C-alpha cells in the first residue's frame, strides 16, 4: 500500500477527483453555483440544490475528460485541502514566531511566518491535492446512482460510483 493510500484510500481519492471535475464543469453551466461537497468511498455528496440534469451532464463530461487524461480537472482552487494546509502553515508560522525570547523579534517573526504560511497555502494545497487527496485515474469507474434528499431542511444530492 502506498503511503498516500493509508489515509486517503484509492476510491476516496478517485471520487474526490470526480467531485472536483464535476463541480468545475457544473460551475460553467451555473456561474452563480454555491455548493460544497464531500467525497467518500461510495461517491460524493453535494450540499445544495442542483438541477439533476445539469449535474448528470457535468458528471458524464467530467468522467470522460478525466478518463481521457485531463488530470488538471482533479485540482480545485476552493478545495478544503487548501484550507487545511493554509491553517496548518499559519499555525506553524505562529508557533515558530513565538519561540523568540525578544518581544519585538517575536511579533515580527510571528507576523512574517504567518503571512508566509498563508501565501504558500494555495500552491502547497494544490500539491497535496495532486499527490495525496485526489486520483484522476478513473479507469473503470462509472456513476451508478444520483439521488436528492432533504435532511433537516437542507437539500443534498448524493452521487454514487462503482469501480468495475
């Protein structure tokens, strides 16, 4: 087992890639789209109401394009991975800056380290997406089911995938 598969299994990474590609393409059809999504080993869930016809077209196109080698569709600028990486870098920068024994140096170091961490968040987050949290190799993956439901008044759409 590869190290990146210990935390994020192959199916989760594949579904995460498909989720990103689908949301990217769906955003082209619906420019004002405001949803969030979470992937799991069975597919992914979209939190928000979307037109199922547009979603299906976006899914089919995303799957086809990823299978044709458009791996860049697996990386999304608004992925939670970028947020986690950014917060981690910010926290490490703050802690590193606080190690100085001089107050003036501590404030300057903390500010500089924190800003540097935030600036590095997106490129490093995209690197983590590419190598750890997504897998654009979707050979043999297909969408098996799409359904909408309401939970506590919130609309969610669940997309199920299978590996053949």
